[in-house]
């Protein structure tokens, strides 16, 4: 995949781990049309070759914001057709994030408002700095969440809490997000990225086919009744049996050493 994007910074801090940074710090990493295109191209490439990465950490540039949402200065004066054309790019980018088979951690380094929160909710779980704040403010602008928020937030905090958040547009703190189960871990600003990368390294050390199948089983199973979800889980499990990684894992256990998983 390309590592050169106008609005994203792509790094490989450790083997098998991609660090993707939303990189418009001068405007609180607000998502403009180009960022939508960059996210779409970046995640289309990852999704086309998922075995090349084992974990992704997604964060924002600068100490102030993860992502402030859509760039309203760029949107000022857009015609209805231009607005909808831009939003189609955002929709495709969000679907590419949601469909990513590789485990993803959001390292929320500041404000995650509107589309910024929706981007974070595309990840499998969220670590957040202790000064982070969150909101879905679209209702205060005459629109509504349109990048998955009405679907991903209720799955994270429950329907009643999510409706209160979206219908009021009020911001909430990282402590509230943690109490509601939306944030997994609160970190100091300096420790946020190291902790996210340490967890990414733990994930990356595990069998990559296994981690991708777990993610798929959870995500798909949540949309099924329990018996169907159990059947889906067994199909995902059976994918592990003929792999070299499964054989390596058993060998390593019996030889009392760390396994060397190759994704095969």
C-alpha cells in the first residue's frame, strides 16, 4: 500500500503494526474531502491484503484533537449535490474502516466530535487520553450522524444512552465514556500511544488468522440470533484447524517456548 497521503501519516513502528495518524492538526484534524479520499484509499489497500498487517493503531496529530468531525469551512456554501457527493466519499471511507479484517485500536488523543467519534467507533476498541472529550453534535447543525454513529454508538453504550447523546448533542467526558463501556482504557497524554502500541504488539504476537477470525465472528455474530452466531463461530473455528499456525501453537506449548506464528 502507498504510505504517502496528503492528510494521513503512515508509519510502521514495529513489525506487523501500522500506525495511521489523521494529520491536519492546524484544523483539529477535521475531515475534509481529501481526508475522506485518503482514508478510503488507505483502508481499501489494507483490506485487499490483510495478511500484511496484524494490528492497526489509529490516532490524531497534535495534543488537541483526534478529529473534530467534518470540515465545516470546506462545507460552507456547498450545493446540496456537492454536499451529497462529498458525503458519499465519507460513507465509502467509513465502510472501508468497518470492513477492515485487521484488529484496530483507536488511540484518541483529544476531542473526538461528530465524524471523529464515528471514526473512533469503527475501531475494535478505544484507548483515550485523560483530557479527551466526545460528542455527536450533528443535531445542533440541522443534520444527523451519517458515518455509522446511529449504529455503532448504541452497540457500544446501549440504545437509551446513545439516543440521549445524539438527541442532545452534548459532549461527554472520557470518564463517562469509560463508565459506559465505550472506552477501554484511560491514559495520560504521554502514555496513550505507548500503551496502544503495547497492546497492538500483544495482538500482533498472536496467530493472525485467529485474530482476524475472532473479529469477524464477533462482528457478524452480533447481528445474528444466538444459535446462528454459535454456528458462525464454529465455521470460523474450523478455519483454524488445518493451519500451520495451529500446529505451531501446540508445538510451542509442548516445547515450552513462544510460538512463531506466520499467518499460514
